[in-house]
C-alpha cells in the first residue's frame, strides 16, 4: 500500500501494536533541557529506575540561561538551581550534556541538526513543543510533557495514538523579501491555530524543495503553532548535503547504508493524505502578527482587522481582547506600528543564514534611536561562525546587542524580557500575552522584516526597502 | 496515578478560545523543580489584571470542572499547566477541543479532558454562569456528562479510558513489555546515531 513519509517513519518505529491500544514507538533520539526534565528525573529516582539509553539522549541548557556576562554566573537563584539539577541529573544518569562551558551549547532545536544528530527517518522527542523543527530533515519529531519525558528516559519508547496525515503543498517561486518564516506565518493565518490539530503536516511542493535546510527548519518549527503534532519535509539532496561531514552524521560505508534507507522515505506517488491544502508561492507576502496568537497575522501592507470581520462571537471576543492587549485599533496600517524593541533569535530564526541576511540588510546603517535591538545566536557554534564571518562587527557597528546563545526573549525565562507595554518585532514563534514578558507586546516577523524595523523604528515592507 | 470513575462537582466557566498554556501557567513559574504547588500560579497574569477573574469569585471557588472554549491548552508542551489546574482542584476540563500535547499531559495525571460539541459546551457555560452552584456529573465509564435537563456523550480512546479508570501509569505498563523493546532494539539499523561522541 502506498504510504506517506510520516507513515513510513511511524511504521518503522512500532515496537508493539495491540488492538485497541496506542502504538508503542521506539525513540531514536531524546533531547533534554533544564526546564521540563527535573520532575522526570525525580520520578525515576523515586521508582528506582535507570535511564534505559543514555547514549540516545542528549541534554543542553537553553531556556533559563543569561545571554550576557555569563562569567559572572547565573544570578536568578531559581534558574541556577534548575540548571544545577540538570547537570547533576546528567552525571547521575550518564547522559551527555552540552553545558554552559561547552562551545556546542545552544537552543536544543538548533544543536540537534547542527551536530548532524537529527537525521532522516528518526523518531525524535523533547519536552518542548518546538521539537517539530527536526522534521525538516525528514524525521518524525514532536514535543512531549514531563510525564512522557520520564517515560522515554525509563523505556526509550512512547505510547502514541497515530495522528492523521496532512499535506500542505506550496509551488512556485517566492518573491525577493518573502522568506520561509512568511510561508509558515501565512499558512497559520490561513488554517488557524487549531487547523493542524491531530495531524502531522508534510510540507511539499517546489517552493519547499527550493528552500535551504535552515528555511525548512523554520517552517517545521512552527507546525505546533497551527496545532500540528509535527511537521516534516521529505529528505532530498539538500538534506544529504546539509548532513555531510557533521560530527554525528554517518560517514563512509555507514553513510551508504543510511543513504539507501533515507532515499526510500519520501511519500509514495499515490499515497493519500487525510487533508490536503494547496498554495502558490505568490500567495505569500512579508507578514506581521498583530494579535496574541500566531494566526492573528496580516500582510505588512495590510491593516489591523476589526472584530466586525469575525465569523463568530468567540472569534470577535478574541479579536477584541487582542486589540486591547496589543493597544491597536481596527484599520490601523501595520506600517504605522512603532517599536521599542527588536529581538532576532529563537529556535525559529537564529541560525547562521538568518544572521547573514540580517547583517546584509543592516550593514552601514544604524538602529533607530528609539529602538533597542538584540541578536541572540541559536548556538555557541552559530555565534563562532558569525564572528568568523565578521557579522558581529556589522551588528555592533549598527547598534545591535550581540549576545550568547539561548532561548532568551522568545519566552523570557532568563533576564531578557520586555517591560509592560513595550512593543517588540520578534523573529520568534509565539505572540501570546506576556510571552516575552508580562504586559509585553510581540509582533512575529521574519529576520529581514525585523532588521528593517530595527533601522526604521516601525514596520516597513522589505520588498521595497533599501 | 489516582483512578477516575465519576466526577461530580460544580463548574467554573471560562468562555475564551485558544487559551494557551502560557496563560494557564506563565513562564516565570517554570523555574521550579517540584511537581506540586502550582495551583496558586494558575492564570497568574489574568488574575492579576482582573480581580473578578472567575477563579477568584467566591461562588466558583470550589469548582472541580473547568468549562472553556475551543483549542484549550494550545502552544507550549509544559506539563506545569495541567499540574496547576489539578493542584487548584480541577478534576476535569470540558471544551470543544484541546491542544494535542496538553490533552496527552492531562491523561498522565488523572485530569480528565472531556470534548463536547461547541453547542453542548456553550450550554454548560450558560448554566455555570447562571447558577454557579449547579452540579454536573461526568461518568467516565459511560462517557457521559449530565446535569438537570442535560445529557451529552463524549469520545475517549478505549486504552486511555481503561488506564484512567484503573489509575494505571504508562511507565509501569510499558515495562511489562521490556522483552519486546529489547527485541526491537536488537534489530535497529546500525547507521542510527548515538549521542556518545565519536
């Protein structure tokens, strides 16, 4: 029977499938960080259980780390305690850790692909909803809760009900200034924050094929913002070239065997999807989120919507609430929204290509005097690479802050937060109320849109900006 | 895990759509390493902004069932959100739909996620708003929600239902199949990576 990419990866990981029960899936890679793991390790200790496969687990520290003055230590006593717990747990249970003194430390979803640990056909889990990022290489990767983290630590498996298949196909050439971030924001605006619930999305079509691996990661990363369990892109030569030579990627004869398997993974021609959506590349524009969920997004050339445009009372109420929280009025042009802060970072957009694009745009310019702008690389190695290319000097000369790697102001669990009422253009993934700091107002955008906004002090259409 | 069979209690209405887990349990409370004690932080920012928020109104104080809008628990995978709801005293959440990870997380800690149609949920919200003392009965075995003049059926996959009815935790169940895990493990392709540096 013809199968999708998702079907093949799922089927290849079924340890046990009894009638009326969820499948028991084998987990190839379990990524661990400090925030969602301490209670899981405690659970193991209380039950006298060990970690079944520490050699298929990797830990790093990303959510709570400061991104400047690390040599001074971690001032927040709760974050310090949580980080110390992870270090101690990794020692006790034998799990490899990229700690704060390791140049490979970084956002868990940046370092997996960067190290070549994220490979096609794998099942990858992590106690973080943006685990979907790893689907860009053709892996099935999804976020789990802490009870499930404990389950994976103890058994290296996870009972899961089989999700449905959704295909989102995008064909054609993107216009200059329209990025992978705009594709996923545009998709979420169309299908809604619950549009992917219960599904794994496979992103297909010539537009997706033409994206770099990093662009594909940006798209898969935000699958959860449409409610999907995971996002995937079929592995192809772009994938194989990306993986070549990375520390944990297969080499020599091992690579030959892996490649033969990887090439068998793409969806069969006559495979059926439960849901199919077709879009054209020229349906997409540079987007700006105006509200408090990622589907509340419009084109940079658009205006803030009115509750009158809602299809039902609950949606009208949610537009009303978002307008009040964001301090915006219906009909206000997006280009007139003025900014206090710009954040370029997160597991969505803090890889080297993102930083290169930003550097090219801000070179020789100055951040607007009323804006405070920061750039937080996704990993220590992204930071090193950017510095090797001289990008840090471009950023610093333009007036950006240049920080150490971590999740930073994407969720503000470290000292990088918005003050109440502050308005931020952010390359991250969530514009929920208070996400970047209590009372803070987040507008989700692509890296070029964030760069241009930092210089101008308000949103501008990057397609016509020079 | 505690077994669930019948939950009888009053409701707290929260008629909002897409309530994300960042609202249920804001990030500043995720720095704790404990599994309990999150109840007081539940909906922290909303309660701070609105002294009349439903949880703080005396008539809804003892509610054991939260009735809310579609896509409840979307966003972050933080299990701290269901921990907070359970710690507050909720034993069930009734909504037209849930975020997938949130729903999974609830079933691991005996917090019952109940999906009813938007109309049925709206009816219950109306009842809870009109009569905070109205008692609702959720029967997991029969998969029904009943109140005077109201009866609705909800779906639940048979395995999760069995697990919740018996208070069984997944890890214990899976460890019964360790042999199968070992057999599977022995046949994994040799090219799969390990995290031990090469």
